[in-house]
């Protein structure tokens, strides 16, 4: 039996105001597609989307003083949501494909390669997994281009041809630009084309939050720098070109005392053949016949620190949107979504996570709500 839904969790707004609805809505605003069912955007000859990794809507509201330009746009917008889990690989794929996680199949930072005891790390894509087979659906970028639009991705050179880029963003022209000035200039140049979407990615705030935490001086300084970057971009673009600023997820700081290490609480290993996901949202791949026992043990040990659901319960709750048969085995037999600032770590399997301050992946408002700002 599933516990009562957590009132502190935010349900993903699939088909209405989620990150996956942005590109289809832009296609309609450019006149390259019919009106989408959910998100409606003002018409324009060109859109530039700046995606700031890790800038949740709640964080922007809380630290508005550090981002005067971006926060000035809050009064004219409503937040959207990330998908589940609220993590970069899942969100960037939802953005680029216009699909829900259950359809595009990138269901977490790490997820099981079906039929194996190996995890696919979506940010460090393994060479033996073809990204076009893992994510075979046409992307929203491809659909926009096929309907007469021009699509450009401006990102660091190291991401060109990566597994995640191919899976999530194929169909766009890739412009490599490592420095802020390069990226801004490339975006302004690409936006000169009519009926165009230019996508600009900035990952520095997310890195800073992971390393130092979202209440830290380095994070606030980085937010101020990104705010200036966004304002410079707006000033450099023609007035008729729309600038949209979004994020892939937010973040919470997780105190050391709020974490449970499965390598110290060994009963949490019982019946778990493979541990996936990430600290705030775990996929548990269970041994045959062990699901019920795993659920019972994890609920007993974690108590109110997390919501523990079977795969079927999470799907019924709508966490992943519609789930295709090929994606189903990539989801954990059991999924664990942390509440508050809690986290489930593994010092053996994921030692790097134990060093991070800021984390994300779960369904709290700080992680799920994202800004959708238009200027």
C-alpha cells in the first residue's frame, strides 16, 4: 500500500508548464507549429533560451538581491516544473525532446542498463551504449528544424558529440564556446536568423552549489555573475527577439547529519542487487522476489526522511509521465525520494556524492520549481 502523498512534494506539470513543454511552445510562438496544449508564449521572430543549471525558482526568489535583473522578471511570470527526477540529464533531455522522462528514457543521473548489472551514467556516457538507441525518439529540435525553424545549441566544446548531447539535442547546429563572451556573441549571431531558436547553457551555478552550497558566498557571487551575463545578453539582442531564462532544477543543501550511508546501514543493502539514481532520488534494482522486503526495510529505516515507492506506485503517481515498455526496466523496482534536506549516499558506490554540499533529484519545491522568465 502506498503512503499518503507527501504535501511538501511538487507534482511535475507535464503537458502544461514543465521544462519539456518549452520548445514545443516556442515552435508555436515562432509560427512553426500549432498551438501547444499547455504553455503559451508571445509570438516573436526569434527566441534565445538561456538555461541556468541549478537555478530553482525558490532560490531566485530567496536570493533576489543577488540577481536584480532576473528577479525583476519574476513579477511577470509563473514558475514551471522540472520532471522527475529533478536532475540535469533528465531535464536537459526533456527540454530537447519535448518528452517526459518515461518516454525519452533518461530517468536519472544513473540508471540500469536493462539486462545487465551495470549503470548508465548519463553525464559520463559509456562508449558501448548508442545514444540514438537509448533515446530513439525524434527531438523537439529536429521537429522544429523540419518545420522550417533554425535551431542552434551554444555550449562548451567538450559537450560536442557527447552521448547526452546526441540523445537530447540532436537536430540542432552545435556552436562550441567555452568562455562567457564567446557564448554571448555566438547566441547573438545565431539569433539573427528568422524563425530561430538559440539554446545557451550555463552550468557554473550548479557546480558551485554542489561544491559550496546554495547559501554560500561563492554561490551568491556566481549568481550575480550569471545575472549580469543574462542582462548583457538581453541588451545585445534586438528588442523583437525574446530572451527566455529557465533552469533544469533547483537544489537543497544537505547537512552531513541528514544523510544515511547504505554502507553503514547494511540492512539497506539486503535484497538490492544494484543501487542507482543519486543521493536525493535513488533507483533500487532488486533481487528476484525481494521488492516487498526492500520496501519494508527502507520505509522502516528512513521513516519520514523519504518517500519509498514501488516502481508501479511511482508510475501511477505520474512521476515519470507515460512510461514506454523499453524504459520500464530502467526505472528502479523501488524508488526513494528524499524529503527535507535528507539524502541516501553510498560511500562505496558513489564516493564523490559524499563530498557535495548541495544536492537535487527529489520532488521538493526547492528542487522541482523552475523559473520561466521572458524578456
